[in-house]
C-alpha cells in the first residue's frame, strides 16, 4: 500500500467534514491551534535533540585529535 500519501484530496476532504461534524465549527479553531502548537513544540524538541547529537559528535572528534 502507499501509506499516508495514498489518501489524496478527496480523502482529506471527507476527513475534514467528519471532524467538522464531530467537533462543530466553534471548536475547530481551538483544535487547530492546539495541533499547531503541538507540532511546533515537537519540531523544536527534535531540533534540540539533533543539535545535541551534533555537539556530542564534535566533542568525540576533538578528543581523538
């Protein structure tokens, strides 16, 4: 199977309509904001982990020299 990429535009529209029916139009902006903040925090955390790994690699190379 193609995974998540196989959903396509019609599938995304159906999902959006279902979410709109379940949560209602007033709750949707709050949910969108919470999801956005969660993704931003996740991205910041993963970037911090990657930076830490880079720092560790530099320290190991400096010790060998």
